[in-house]
C-alpha cells in the first residue's frame, strides 16, 4: 500500500473526508457507493462496482482525458459511440465504429 502523507481526523459523527485529489484520481463521485474492508491493521475503501452502464463508463473516460492533447478528437469518437448506444445497437457495434474511425 502506498502512503499519501495525508492525515484526516474523524468528526463527531464518525465521518472522514477523502481528499479531492484522491477522489478524482480514483474516479469517485458524490454519492458513489464504497465497499469497506477491515483487516487487523487496515480499513480499506473500494469503489463498489454496481455494474456500470456504458454511459457511466463513457462519462468516466471523458473526465479522465481532461487536458489530454487529443481530447477534442477523442471526444468526437465518444460522441459517435454515445450515438450508437442511443440507437440501442449492440456494444460490439460501438467498438467497430471506433475501429473504423481510427483507420
């Protein structure tokens, strides 16, 4: 496990704030469910996978490429994928569309 060097106190209600930088790096958004694991020495928080929808995955990807030099081009491809998903085509069709655009 990697130490961040960040120390937080637990408030009167038993809450602790996860720093914004960590939430952003791990793509944890407001109201996202987290799993809690307990070991002898550690308490581990993990983003709970509730079977994200393709739209959720695309939203996370769009956020992750913030500041990327080819962001405009990638966002154009994401728009094409979103359009295919809105037409209720198979997920494989979206992947095929991306492959064709990249050729």
